[in-house]
């Protein structure tokens, strides 16, 4: 028998999902058998699989020990050895804002790796004594948004399950505004406008295409842009996302005739080589929490704006403009 006390990170979760995470090696059909035999109890009483758990509830699983697998402490020993190496812009008990550097993956592309942004964040929170997987039944700090490997900028991580739920809801409701800086080829005209279109992602090629009209698999995308400065065939542009499609800024700017400098997928390789750039010059530099409706655990963030202090390619190509953004 194993006994668990439900934490705030597991509150609101269905009992069957809580139990499935506790005994990952048990087939779901066998787990349902233990439910029918009333071997899974909440606060000393049998409960249905779809019962919702509350913080402080006691869950007892009268299940053979072999189904529980290895001790979590052993499985999670890597958390103590990983060097987080994070550039933290803001942190409180609920969230973490990190300035991701180009070249760092948000999540492992295939399988699992300790050298990813999420692994570094989990190690940071663990080493700070704010989260221990041995005390949880499945929750781990998670990213609320992701940016491409070659793109730099602000990534939001949730340190608790309620914060993850509330931030995900605000992002879906478009009450979190993301602004990017980029260097593109040419000078967009007009100097300020909106790019709209239907984007189709080829998952096999990891390539996005602009379609002339709506079709199966294509999603609407809208980006506001504004030219901040131009010289020598390059422009510094700020882009505000209204949707969050894969490669959205990169493919829409390229389709409009102004590909990003350094972009090997949608840009001009000859120009990229001339400037010695092998990653798209794109940075998520400003984040605004424009909450309209109540944000529950995160309401204190309403109206707050966070900005990256320095964007490397702005200093390189537009040094006189860097402090006036």
C-alpha cells in the first residue's frame, strides 16, 4: 500500500489520472480492476475514477509494490547535477521568465535531454528548494510558450500547476502580448502594417507555407509590424503577434519579400553567408500581461511589462538605435 497527500499541484485532478501516474507500469485495464475492487480510496473511502481531488486529500492505493517502480529520488538524481545557466528576467513563487539564448532547445527534439531549457529550469527550481518530484505525483515545472531553437528571447515557465493552468488560459485568450525584434532584408512598405494569411505546416519537412486562402490544415495568422530603422539594405523591425503559429514571423516576412537575415529556411543563403549569420536574427524582446478577465493565481501580474535589456544583433547592426527602442 502507498499513501499520498494531494498537493496544490495535483488539486483538481481526476483520481484515475493521479493513480495512473503513481503506478506507470500498470496497464489501464488492471488499474480499473483495482477501482472496481475498491482498492483505491480517498480519505478512507472508496471513490469513483472520475472523482476530483482537493488539496490535502489522502489517497491510498492498495496495489502490489512491484507496480510502483524505482524510487523517484534515484530517477531524479540528475536535477542536483545539472548547471541551470539561466538568464532570469523575473521570478516569483509561481512563474519564471527566462531570456533564452539562440541555439538552446526549449524541449528535446527526440527523446529526453538535460541540455534543454526546460531541463535547466527544472534543475533551477529543484536546487532552489521550490520543487521536488519526489513530493509530487506527476507535476513538473513546464514551459507556457516556446520559441525556435535559433531564436532568442523571453520564455515563460510555470512553477506550479495552478500557474500553468492560468497562464495557458491567458495565452489562449490572447491576453499575453509578445513582441519581437528582427533584422530583415530590404525596407518593408508601408513602414507600419499588418501581415495576414493562412499558414500550412508540413510536419515532415518542418516547413511552413503561406496559402492564398483557407484550406484543410491551414491556420490563420496575423502579425503587426513597424519599421524602426533602415540602412544599407537592412531594416530593424518590431513585430507583434496576434496568433502563435509555427515560424509565423519568419515565413510571413519572407512571403512579403523581406526575409530575416540569417534565416536558413526562409531567407537568402547568399546574403546570410555575406554577413556571416547562420541563425535568424529574431528575438522575443518584450512581454506584456494585458489581462482583461480575472487571472486567478496570476492576477498580480496584470499590466506588467517585461523587456530584455540587450538584444545582441541590435547592438551589432543598429548600435545608435539600441537605447531608443
